[in-house]
């Protein structure tokens, strides 16, 4: 810009009073102000962009975290659902369902996220997808193993069932070959177990099969009829056959088994156990059957004495029916003489039991029944003998007989309660699970003849361990032997401090593994403990040896044996002197009436020695 210059005519200079640079400075200031404003605007824009970017990043990261959590929930729900799948037999479907579900999940995430967020979340999605898929694959493989194991157990159960039902050696041989050569080897091929496991399983199968194979040989054609009329194995003769060295038998592989082989010893033990159980059962069955028969014949004698037409009719054929019955010869004799005594009383018009000797017989019999000394069928035969001698009225004899049974039943109920509690304690101490304890409770609802079979089935089905079965069986045998020798249930099962307490010895014998050193220690402490089966270290306390040296305190009242040819009254007078007093006996003779006769005035105290 040009600035005009003026000169006065007189040469005078015009002065504005301002420097020539004043305008330039002002322009520069304006320019600087503009730059500052632009910088501020730029700074503001930059800050705004930074904030927007941070907010955007926060939004993306939040959505990624939410998506990660949602993906975790989806995969977890799927994996948890595998536990309740109904198609567990076809677990490959699980993986297919997972892949299909994952495709749907991917669509949901893509549609719910913007492009940038999905782009950043996608690697995380696939990471979780493959992690969860690996878990599903593991679940599929585990289920296949479970299915294979279940199939193996089912096949094993089916094999055992088929062997149990086999009626010939050839059937067992065919089942054994089919199972070991086809089924077991197939599991090696499918890698369910290796060659070592195969050999172990085959050996276990062989040992189990040999017992059944050997027992089928031993029981062949040895059949008896039980008192109830059922056909059963004659275990007494089976035991004798197995002990006979001239009896030839072989195992499943054709190897001859001598009487010294461990397998044959095991068969002998099993046969002895079966015979013991069978003998007890048959005795009980016969007693129950004989009770009904005795009652019938006594009722017929009572009916004869009443003189009624019905009584006369029922008494017909008495002698013939008595001879055809299964009663013991001594009982038949008592019934026969009682029948004849009734006829003589009717003929002579007097009652033979209304005598001093008859009253003594009634009093002593009543005392022996009430005291607990006369509590077995053999001991109750005295009642029928007294009736046969005419010393007890038939209806009084029947009343005493029933009273003896009721009192014995009451005492046995008490012993049963103690035994049940002791059994539960023993099972818990040796480590039996709740299933065993529950099964023991259910046994009480079964008939006695069915309990042994139920226990054996529980043992073979894996519901009860061999140790638990042996311990329980051993305890029952010890109790039976102890009771026979006069040891009380209270001391054997309840009083822990008593020297005759048996549970501690049973627990030490059956709880845990017993080493050779431990066995020697126990043998010095427990009489009768033996390693009866060296092949599997099974131990047993022999009842007949266990009580040697032990003294029963407050022994049960036990009727002494009757001497051959001894008169019944002589026997009763001798018995009352031999029976010792026991403080623990129930007080059952209280002066109550037996039928219509007051026994309190006739009660005769025995002579205690």
C-alpha cells in the first residue's frame, strides 16, 4: 500500500504523530488472534474426537464382554443338559446338536452386534466355541465308555444268569467259551480294556465259573424232599461226595480237582454251609408241620372225651392216621398212650390226672415252661409224654404246649431285636455301605427259607461285599453255638466289657486287610480264627473252638437230656434239681390261671444245688 506524501508550499512537513510501523503491528495482532482461535477450535475438535473414540471403544468392549458372558452361558447350559439326555445310547448326536446350536448362536451374535464389534469379538467367539466343543467331545467319549462298561456289566450279568440256569456241564462250557472268546476279546479290540485287564477279568470269570461247574458235578442226582414237600439238593450227601477222594471231578478247563485243591476245599465249605442252612430250615419246617399234626391229634382226643357226636366222629381212624403221620416214633407213642388213657378214663369213670402225682406233674411242667427251660420241640415232648401217662389232661397239655411256644416266641423276639442292632453295628464298623444296611432291613420281610438265597443274590450282584457276608454269617454261627453252650445274648452282643462279648473279635477279623503278621497276632488273641481260603485271604472264626475256655455267666436254663428208659416223673424231679437259678429270667409264674386250674397253690420250688 502506498502512502501519499504531501508537501506544503512553504516546505512544511505534516507529522501524524504515529510511527510508520503502527499499522503493521496491529495487523499482526489480528492475525495472531485468528491463529489462536483456529488452534482452540482444532483442540476442541481433537478432544471431542478423542472422547467419541473412547466412548465407542467402551461400547465395543462392553458388547464384547456381554457377548462373552452370553456365550459362556449358552455353552454351559448345553454341557449341563448332557447329564439328562435321554439319547445316552447315541452320544454322537450330542456333537451334532452342539454344532447346530453353535450356528444359531453365531447368527444371533452377528445380528445383535455392529460390524466392528463382531469383527473384534469373532476370535473370542470361536475360541469359546472350540473350547466347549472339546468338552462336548470328551463328554461323548466318556458316555461311550459308560455305555461300553454298562454293556459289559449287562453281558457279565447275563452270562452268570445263564450259567446259574444251566442244567448240564456242556451248557456251562458253551457259555464260558462264548463269553471269554467272543465278548471279552471284543472289549480288547474296542479298547475298553487292555490285554492285562482282559487276562484279569478272564481269570476272575474262570474262578467264578469253576465253582458253578464243580458244584453241578457234585450235586448231580442228589435230590431230597423237604418237610414242605419241595424238591431240593441233598447238601448232606453233596458234602460227603466232595470229601470222597474217589469222586472224580474237573474244572472248566478239564483239570482234575483232588480233595486237596483249593477250589474243591471251597466247594466243600460251601456245601457244608448249605447243609447247615438246609438242616436248620428243614428242622424248622418239620417242627411247624408237626405242631399242626400234634394239635390235630390232641384235639381229637379232647373231642373223644367230650362225648359229643362230633367228637366221636373225629376220633375215628385215630390210630391208623397216627401211624401214617410223619411224627417222631416217641411222639406217636405218647399220642397212642394218651388216646388209650382217655378211653380208660371214660370206661372207669375217673380222671387219672386228678392225683397227687398228676398235680406235681402239672406244677413242675408249668415252672419249667415259665422259667424258659422248656422252649424247644424236643423238650416239649415231655408234655405229650405226661399226657400219654394220664398225668396231664389233654386240654391242659394243649394249653401248656401253646404257652411254651408263646413265651419262647416272646423271648426270641427280644433276641431278634438285639441281633438286628448288633448286625447293623457290625456292618457299619467293617465299612458296609447304606445299601447293605437297607437290604438287611428288607430281609426281615422275607420268609426264613428265602433269606439265604436273597443274601447270596446280593453277594453275587455286588450289593453286598464278600467281607460283609462272611462277617454276618460268622456272627450268626457264633451266636447259635454260644446259645447252645449257655451264653446269653446280652453278654455276647450288648455288654462290651464282658469277656464273652463277640463283636469286637468279629470287627477285628473282618475290618480291613489282615496281614500275616496281623493274623498271627489275632490268633493269639481270638481262639478259632483261621485263614480258611488262602487264595483270597478269607478269615473265619470257628464257633466250636471260639468258646473253648470261656465260661457262661447267668447261663440259660437248659433241660438235661432224658436218660434211656427213664420214667417221665423221675426225669422231671431230676431236671428240677439240675437246673440252676438265673436272676435274669422273666417272672412269668404269677398265680394266673391255666385254663380253669389255679397253679399258684400247686407251684413247687425246685431244689437248687
